[in-house]
C-alpha cells in the first residue's frame, strides 16, 4: 500500500488513482481469521485498529515516505519512533484487571493448521462503523451495564458491535438480551461474564459460531443454560456438543439443512426449537437426548425416524410440515401433554391421536377436517382443543363425555347445529364459535357467551328420552353374498337354497334388535336394547342412480365384496367415493366374502385393502374377510 508521506507538499494531487487498499484488505483478512479462530492469535482487535490508524496518522515512522531511499534521506529511524517499539512497550504494561494491552486474553498455542471458512466472511464493524453515532435507545440502556442488576437488556438498540467496556468486572451478570440488533458475529467480550446463565442473540445476523468459540464458551461460561440463536444466518453449528450444560436451545429460523452433528450429545437439553429450517434429515442419535421434553420441528422438510425414542417428550410442535401423519407418528409419543399439528392439510381427525392417553392440549387449526368423530371420547385427559379454520360440519355426541375440557375453539368452520351433549361439559370455560353459520342455538344465545350456550344446550336435553336406534346399510355388487351375510349377522333363519340364490330387488328393509351396553359420562355401564333398521341394497347397475338418495349420515355402512373377483369388478372404489361424498362422517366396515374360494390368505387380503384405502377414506373403521363354509 502507498505509504503516507508527511513531506509531500503537492497541492490536491493525491487522488484516489494513486491509492490501493491492499494493506487494508490484508488487515481485514487477518481480522476475519481472528473471528473464526479466536484462540489462535496473540493479538486482539484493538491491535489491528492501531495498525490501520498508524498508516495515515504519522504518529510513528513505520509507514512514512514512499521508498526506502526517502526514509534514509529523512533519517526516519533516528527521528521517529517505530510502531513496533510502541506496541512492545505497551505490552509490558499491565492494566488494573491484570491484562496486557493489545494481547488476546483467550490465546492458546495451536500447532495445527488453520482451515478458514471462506463462505462466512462478515462485516468488520469495529473498524468501518466505530465512529458511527449510536442510537439514543442504546445510550439510555448503557447505564444498565454499570449497575448491579443481574441482567442486561440491550435489545432493539441498532448495535453493529458491542461497545468496549470493562466486561471482566461485570461478573455479577447472569442474563444478557441482545436481540433485534445488527450483530454479525458473536461478541467475544461476553466471554468474561462467567456467571452468565441466559444469552439471547435472536434476530441478528450471526452467520458462524466456530468450534474455537464453542470451546471458549464451554470453559468461560460454565453456567450457561439458555441460548437463543433464533432468526440468524447459521447454516451449520460445529462444536455445539461442547456446551454440555445447555438446557434450552433455540435454533429456529436459520439456514440449517441438517441437524448439527453434536446436538445428540446434549443430554441435559430439555427444550429444543429447530423450526423454520430447511432440514431434510434428522439424526437418529437425537433419540439419545433422554432429557428432551419440548421439541419444535415446524416447517422442516422431513419427519422423525421410526427408531427415534420419544417417550420422554411432553410437548411436540409439528406445524406446516405437510407430510402424512403416519410418518410423524411412526414412533412412540405416549407421554405427550401438548401437541400442535397446525396447517398440515389433514382432511380427517387423525386416528393416531386417540392413543395418546395423557394429551391435555391439542391444536389442529388450519386443516381441512370435516367432522369430530365418535372416538374423541377416548381423549379423556384433553383440556384444550383448537380446531379453528377447518371445514367441520358435524360434531359427534361423544364430545359430551370429555368432562375435563376447559377450552374449545371451533372458529371459522361450517357448523349449523351444536350437539346438545356439549351441555354436559360443566368445566368448559371458553367456547369460540365465530365464523360458523349456526342456526341452533339462536344468535341471541351465542352472543351471550359460553355459559349461556351451555345452559341452553343442557336445558334442551332435560325431558328428552334417549333413543338407541340406528341404520345398517348393506351395499355392494350383486351376487356377492350381501343378503346371506346380513341373515348371518342378524341370526335369522336361513331361506331355502333356491330363494337364497335370488338377487335382492330394490331395497329390502327389515328390523333387528340386540342387547348392548350404555356407558355414561361417569363411566358406569348399563344394558340397553338397540334397535337397528337393516337396509339391504340391490347390487344391480340399474339401481345405482337411486341408491344415493337413501344414504343417510346416522348409519353404519357394510360394504360387501367377493374376494374371488378383482376389486375393480366389485367397485369398492365407487362405493367408497359415493359414501364419502354424500355422508363423509358415516362409519364404513368392509367385508370380503367367499374366503374359502380365494387364492390369497385372510391376512394378505386384509393388509392389501388397508394399504390401498385406509389413508384415503378415513371413515373406514375395519376390514373383515369371511368364509361361506364355516362363518
């Protein structure tokens, strides 16, 4: 670089064409290395700033004159002081805190080669912006650094670097909040806060946390328990395993495309947020994090591996993932207390949720669910249920058995009537129904609040008599054994062989009664008589256009097909589509007949049917295959 020449008398002729920033670029490169390897250099940031200032300050003779000839003619060595002499003198002076000027207090001799991270060059803010005017907000908060408070809040202060203060004397500080600033790198002065327990660096521009820095944090910040790096520019995090005492880690809204390698070694971690990262794979070793209780994987690009051990998890957030629920629940979540599955395009109430016995809070907002099924009563521990912004048209009466429910959010659905059984929910404090075309209860009751709604529903139940009656609709192609199966189910006397071979004409309606069990909201059982109206539909193509007018929602559908025929000839797909479009919430039981004539086993047929139809038609309750000889 052009040396500063104090003897040059030319008038305004020192133009930028004669200057080259090579030396400045060299200093910048050295500074980048000190940030990526904070323990490998003996000098500190202040030393580099001193060199830069000495180029044009003429304070030292080191950078005077353009050539060695000119320096000899001016006798620079005798008439001026060398920068290096000054630095040596300063380094022998010890400050009050025991440190030596221009020396890196974190220096450790490193005999290994340094392998820089060329894609992680950051802005040298302490040089280029050191004279910029700090914001008035920061000036107001600066006094907190000199107080005896155990916390420091410098959020939203427009800082590009942390000011140089006597950080080594602030050992009382336990919490630092630097969120919503313009920091491009981890402020090394924080390493002096040996009692630090909580560090908030979210919403900055930090792009790299190198391994040497992680090692320094582990040795200098042994009490660090909470670390938030949310909304930065991190694309990998080497050495994170060194922070072995961490209990809470927030890495959301970064650029991570895979789980940091050492994350699985943080066995004390209880809270982990990896949401809003382009993660495509999850390390199965995360299952070793036996202390992990809260996990947020929203808006990532993969599901959990089936071998992942999750029994310890109590809180899982899996929003906006867009993957089949079976991929998410391929492992054990039996201890979950809170689960969020918002915005996942589910068009059914996930059956896997009914096997979570301790679940207390469930969020299924922004999906396409059309009904709340009968099995909802199995979720007896549920306290909060949110189903806002779905397409719910009906709610099962079984919801009245969820006696512990305190909050129910059904905002923006398609509900017209509320089930009277909601009146049984004596602990329900919040019922949100805005955005529904509800006709009952009346509008005047709805605007009066939750208590008025429940009172209205409960009073409508008083004096009513329960009726245990339903329909059994038997459908399918002709000559597949529908009538024979129905006679066997209802235990009616078998007809003659000749009549038994005749196909049903139109719809054959009959009555059937049997004794069942009634389970009250308190859990007590009582025997009751259940009356069933059986409808045996003719299977000929002639009746297809009229059958759809007799399909009703409060019915159980028995779809019968012949196992010796291809599924296409039995038109299983057609019947499932018809029922789902007309009465989407109605339960369906699929039964295959003539097993004795089939070439495949019962297990194989059932498995193939389940794989083909279960995911697409969620109202299918079970699959059965029967033999005409012994069943």
